[in-house]
C-alpha cells in the first residue's frame, strides 16, 4: 500500500482494464486481414497499439498507487471503465465508417458496450466485415458486464473485487454470492456465458447463416444487444429456422446466468424451475405471445394465425429481453402491440441476465409490496411480509427498490423533456428515452424498427448516449457521482 489517494488507486486498476481491453481489437483485425479491403487491417492494428499504449502509460503513472477498493472506489471505477472503453471503441469506427462523426461513433460504441442495439448507421450490408464484427463483438463483451469479467482478474492483482461486483451486477439482490470467492463466481458465470455462446454460434450456422453472420449474431444474441450486419435485421433471411434459433437463445439469455451456474453445480434443474422470477418471466412471455398473436389475427395483419404466431413470438422475445432484433416493421402493427412490446422490455428480463430494464425481480417485489399495502388498509395489524422464493425480503431491499423506481421514473421524464425541448415529437422523444434507458434498441416514431437514430442531431444523440450508460449501470451507480456526499471524505 503506497498511496492514500483513492482516485490514483482507481486509475491504476483502470490502466490494467484498458490494457486487457486492447486485445479485443485483435478480433476485428483478424477478420480484416481475411476479408476486408486493403488498408483496414492497419486501422485495427493502430487502434490496438494506441489502446494498449494508453493503458500502459496510465499504468506507469499510477502503478505505485494501490490500495484495497472501497465501495465508492468501485462505483467510480465502473463509470470510468464504461466511459473510457466506449471512447477507445469509438476511435476505430471513426476511421472505418465513411462520414461518421465523433458523436455518432461514441453513440454506436456506447450502444454496443451497453448491449442496447440502437444505431446511427445505415447501409450495414455495405460496411466492411471487420466493422460489423467489431460492433457486434462489443455486445458480447458488454452483455454480461465488463466489470463482472474483470473481477476474475482483480484478486490476482491483490485488489478486492466485491465492491465492483456489487456496483455492476444487475438487480436488487446484490449480496447473494454463488461461491465463497468473487473470482470463482466470475469465472463460473464467464464459463456458462461463453459455453452458451458457442452453442448459439453453431446453431446459427446450422440454421443457414454464413460463418461471419453466425459469429456476429451469436455475439448480439447472447449479449441481448440486437445489432445486426444487415439493415433488414432478421428479415434479411426470412427463415423460420434462423428465427427459431434466435428465439431459443434470446429466451435463455434473458434468465439469470447465476441460475444456470447453480444448475450446473448441482446437476439439477429444480432451482431453475422453482425460481419465482423465472416462472413469472416465462408466464409473461407466453401470455404476451397469445395476446399479440390473437390481436394480429383479428386485425388481419397476417394471412393466417401461424404467420401471426411466428412474427409475434420473435418480436415478443426480441423486445421483452431487450435484444431489439426485428423480423418485420412492428411499428405498423395495431398501436397496442408495439407499445406493449416496448413496455415488456422495461421489466421482463431477469436480474443477472444480459438484458436491460428494471428486471423482473423488481417488478415482482413492487407488485407484492402494493398488494401488501392494500391488505394493510383492510387489516392494519396483520403480519404480511413480502417474500420471494419462500424467504422474507428485508425492508431495506424494499426501500431500495422503491427508491430505484422513483429515480427511474424521474430520469425517464427528465430526459424525455430534454428531447421534447429539442424539437422532437412526443412519441419519438419518450420512446427514444425508454428504449435507451432500458437498453432495448429500436423505438417508435422517427426511431422505429425501419429507421435509425441517425435522424437525431448532436444534442439529441448525446442525450440518448447518456441514457444508455445510465440504464446499463442501473441509474444509481451513475447518478451518485453527481451528489456532493460522494466526493466528501
């Protein structure tokens, strides 16, 4: 322990993260060497060298400043990691996508790393393969949470990772650990994540995708990000087999990877089947498919009920899990359907999954708390605790969920008002903020599934970029930086 300066200690860890992240740039470099036009490999090689040298320079300056990370250090590091890696990810996009501004490049990189799936780009089919690979590969990295992968490394550096795990892990039950050591937990989740990713990759290839498309869409399916290498997204293939693979793996990725880890350790699926959140998740998806399919059939949107069920199943899974793929322009469906789909994206995915939104477990706790208050009106003295999976939920957790929801609502309203003040219409402004804060991807209005966020001006684009960061770090980890108490000793 050499320094008492917490910022330098955080930057010391950040330097190692940046150096580690630089190696991810070798992935698009490999594709560029194999498939892209002359000149692009040099851009990716330069990006790799620049990122690695930047991390190394920061490490040289801060290597003497190491200390055990405190909770506020973890929060600061999480924010710095997402911001710095977004900036490093944006640089090569500037040099490989013709006409892309710095604002657009940062938006695209933030969308990829936060697994949002919104894009400012069009003409994706004409982009170099390495560019699309980079956009999609970033979603594989960001899907589970970059910091969750980093905590497996931190113990080897002699630094504590528990605070980072708490700051990054989605959901309110952040103290529930799966193994005694945080590094072992991270490695276990990492193994499950990439094991399923390999299965997804092979399934896409079997279903008819090329090797390149299978790799890219595996990345964006497991990360629940939804970026594609084609402007038409899954409508490019119009294949029920490919859509079926996507539905299966989107559905699986929407469930907590911690649950799969427990299933693997215990060799039993009972913990998965008995989990209240998983059961509610499945019930909501099935009910939504039935309702929307029936609605589309009644309105004659598709020629037959099987056609309606196919389109509905894909779009419900895509938006409810916050992936954001499209197999059709669902904005043209009866108004109830697209609004319901975006609403599902706000809460349907499970805590510990790669999805965005407030998470199903918070919605369950909110409903149970509301029901508890209704019972107390009739029976003021009744003992009626809120329970989840047979266990009483502490009042502190309920209070945290209520505070989160208050800040969540205030953030959506505040950011939407900014976009309205910039001249956007109500539907576009509110849907853009909702899909960015919840990391869903396409919205409604000017940013519907048939359009892109490229229609926004620079101010509107920066608002949405901040909204994506805010949502991915679950609001509190970002907004706490704006409080005076955070910076006091």
